[in-house]
C-alpha cells in the first residue's frame, strides 16, 4: 500500500487542502506534504491523528486499494475480502473500500477451540450475526449462549462479550458491527 498516494486521494476526495487537513489534525502543513510525497513514513499514532482530521478510521484507510477511491464497487468477490482477524480467527471485511461506512460487515470463521480471548470485549455500538455453519458459544455479560446453524444474535456491544468455539467443527458466521471503526 502506498500511504502517501492514498492519503492524497482521500484528502482530495473530501475536498480538503493540505493546509486545511493539517489544521484539523493539529499537525504542520509540511507533515502532510511529506507523508503524501512518501518522504516520511508516519507512525500508526501519527497517521491516526492525521486521519482524525478527515475523519477516517485506520481500518477504512488501510482498506483502500492504492488510491482507487471514487469508483464505488457493489459486489465483492471472496478473494477481494480483507482479512482483519488475528491469530487463527478469520474476520473478512465486506465492502473494504466503501466510503464513510456506518457499519462493518464481516464473514467470520472460528476454527475448533478458537476464542476471542479470556478478556471480555467491550466497545461502543451494536453487534449482530447469524451462524452459517457449526456452533458457537457467545457470552454477553453473565449469560452464556450456544448458537447453532441458523441461530442469530444482536446486542449492545458496550456489554462485556466473548466468542468461543469449544466444539469439534469450525464455525462460520456473518456479522455486522456499528460503528465501523471498531
């Protein structure tokens, strides 16, 4: 990915000058210029600060294919989905380059014994999903649910939650979360 080309494309798409973006982000005009020319490679925190001036999340920014913003796709083939999972968990983001997204839609796979971690997840927004194959254990607050093919869930993500697959086959599901910058 060419960070400079993508930053320039996003900035222009939003109708911002380098000076205006710098002002909004609280950085110097030369910082924006050097990033766009690839004279410097910004740290994640610096890039996040610059993107906050647009505003755009890191997930959305890194989902852009080398400056190809503007032509809005409608269909995304399986091989075009961006895997943003960690470890053995597969979270394929659908609509990777959709501008100003309000939600994140994902195709998820939990292999046997996969787990989102011992520490419960908690963030602003809402989550929902439907089990396509296998079974999944969902914990929300103090409640534990066993979901099977065809079952679905929907809850406020500010409640502590966790996903686990202690079963003998992989679990596949489709999920959505809001807001998009999880």
